[in-house]
C-alpha cells in the first residue's frame, strides 16, 4: 500500500508540489489520516492499485492541477480535487525509465489551461503520440460487436 509514499497522519499539514508518482507497485500515494495538499503532481501507470488512495473520509487531501492516468486500480482521485486532468501525461520513455515529458505533454506549462508545469520532470524529447485512443462507449462496443 502506498508504493510511492504512505501518509499515516498529519505532520504540519504537508504540501506536495511538482512530484511524479509513476509506475509504482502498490499505489502511487496512500493517505490514511492526513490532510495533505497536492499540486502539480503526476499519478500515472501504477501497476497494481490506484494512483491516489484516500482511505479515511474525515481526512480529505486537496488535489489541484494534477494528472492521473493509466493506473491499474483506477484514475479517480480521492479527497477534494479540482482542475485536474485524466489523460496520458506523454512520457518520453516509460519502458526505459525516462520520465521526462514529450514536447506536446499537457504537463508542460503552455500546453495546459493553467500555464503550470506538472510533475517532477521537464520536456526531454519531441512530440509523442499516446498509445491510448479515446473512444465513446458506443464505439468501443461496436469494435467487439463486429468480431
């Protein structure tokens, strides 16, 4: 639980800014009883759990201007969250451990409506395509209906 970081309880109400929780096993962030403020963070490609888990309803972390995508346990963010993106952060080389951003990533200031850098890394390669294609539910059902 909390492969990237585990917050047990409040220690001066921590603020976590411009961090990347990527490809962890056991969840990117797990918060039990902590009111943490997250901003400009990436929660992506967790191998076995959600990118972010808030376990106690009375201790809601605040999550703002973050990206959550491709997590095995889901991309929903617990706590109080506003102005977040749920799309591919476009990493240059996830398979090789290169977590820098593609030039067209929404995590780069100027590519998002907030004009903020998101995550721990800056651009490290040119524009990239996402291996994920957006489809409507009807289009997805149609693919399987035709086979």
